[in-house]
C-alpha cells in the first residue's frame, strides 16, 4: 500500500448504522471500506465535480 496521508473523517451515525447492518465491521474495517468507496467514486471525475458544485464545497475557487 502506498504511503497515506491521514485525514480524520467522521462518519455520520446513520451511515455508520447502515454499514453495520450490511456487515459486522469494526471501525478499522469501516475505515478501509470508506477508502474503497472514495476511491471508486473518484473514478468518475465529472460526477465528483458535480457533487462538489452541488454541495458548494469548492470554497478555494470561490475566493479567488
């Protein structure tokens, strides 16, 4: 595995519960699952860009 940069991401309680219902996963396994989901989502760049725009997360560009 490549060196990784650690960023803490808080999983909402409702999403955590839904993951637990799908499989009995401990928090480390949920972390691995979250990374896999993010990696898969990033494969569709246009979808990610649209989501960023919809959520208005691109604050860096808004301030330049």
